[in-house]
C-alpha cells in the first residue's frame, strides 16, 4: 500500500505538480480547493445559523435549494483534494492535522445529510432541539476542519 | 516579534472569515440570480452584517500577515499578486457600496418570494460573485509565490 502510494508520488505528474512553477499546477488545484471550500462551508454555515435562529423571519424551506450548490462545491473540493492527496500521500497520512481534518470533513458531511433529512425533507419544515444541536455541531465541524486544514502546513 | 502560534490561528480565522463572507454575501447573490427563488430578498439582505463580520475578520487577520511578513507583500519587490488581490477587494467593496447607494438594494428589498430580481441587481450580484472569486484566486497565487519554489 505504502509502496503503491510512493510510486504515485514519484510519478512524473506528481513531481510536475509539486515542482513546476506553472500556475496551472499546484496553484490552480489549491484555488479550486478554496473555491469549493468557501461555497461548501459558507452556505452550510448560513443554513446552520438560520436553523439556530438567526434571521428567524426568513422562511427556512427555500434554503433547501442551496444544498445543490453545497454538494457541487463539495465535489470540486473533494476532487481537487484527492489529486493533492495523491501527490503527497505518505506525508499526508503521517500528518496528524490531515487526519483530524479528514475526520471532521466526514462528520460535517454526514451532519449536512442528516440536517437535510431531518429539517428539509418533512412536508412541513420545522426546527426542533435536535436539529439545532446538529446545526451547532455542523458549524463546529466545518470551522474545525478549516483550522485543521491550515495546520497541515505546520506539522 | 509575533509569536509562532499567532500565524496559524490567524490563517484559520482568515479562512473562516472567508467562508462567512462567501456564505452570506454568496447566498444573497445566488438568490438575486434566481437560485432559491422562493426566498424573499428583504430579510436575506438584513443578514449582510454577518458577511461584513467575515470581511472584518479577514481585514484584521490580513493586517497581521503583512505585519508578520512584510517582505512577502509590500516587498521590495512589491508583490504583484498582493496588489491584484487588494485591487479586486477594492472593486468588490465598490460594487457592494454602489449596490447600496444606487437604490438597487432598496429595489431588491421589494422582491417577494418567487419573484425575479430586477436586472440591475442581478448584474451587481454576478459581478460580486466574480470579484470575490478573483480575490480568492489572487490570495492563492500570492501564497504560491511566497513559497520557496
């Protein structure tokens, strides 16, 4: 497994990605990762805050349309993140900040699915105590994932 | 001298502020452009202080980055990607300012659930999305040139 990951890291494209001064390599991937991140976490947190009572006068149900935006952005981040991972896989797997980040991203994504099921699927969109709890956990996990992501560079 | 733990904390806050700004300004822009059309625009516009909070967070942490590492930004030599990022931030702020003072914001306040936004507001929303994405692009390029590649 490690040998396989190492052979990918050492392949021509991975070396190009890491060492080329071209803006089309590493920078473009990081840019896509950032765009995906902001359009995933941004609208998610906005929905979470609405569930928690911010802007109570805004009807909640129409926010459902933003889940499409969230998942498209998530796919962009996941795809660019996968390429970034394979260009440096063994180091990433040994980096505690990376492992914390991936754990938090998985939990946050699961919570997003749960929020959509609980809050938006029922015919009458309603907020109860447990959906407020999920919304708060969602904000914590997304902001935690962002923070752990920043710390990857420091480990 | 700036303590070593301050930079990663500020970087994390910079990304969180970015998500807040894109989250709240972005959903308004998308609504004006026709996504989630069942949302009435007026109460959504009252959420913009949250976008402003994200912007303020990034302004504050951004100043810390420059103070901690002025050479990477103001040089010498002056970083062109830094100049480009500041220029696009200025354009994005100008676009938002014009949206508020030109009457486009007030016109959009009258857009009820299910209604189409006036085309002026749509243009402003599209410009806003484009400019903030450009700001993120230059931010990334800036960091790339800061590394010892």
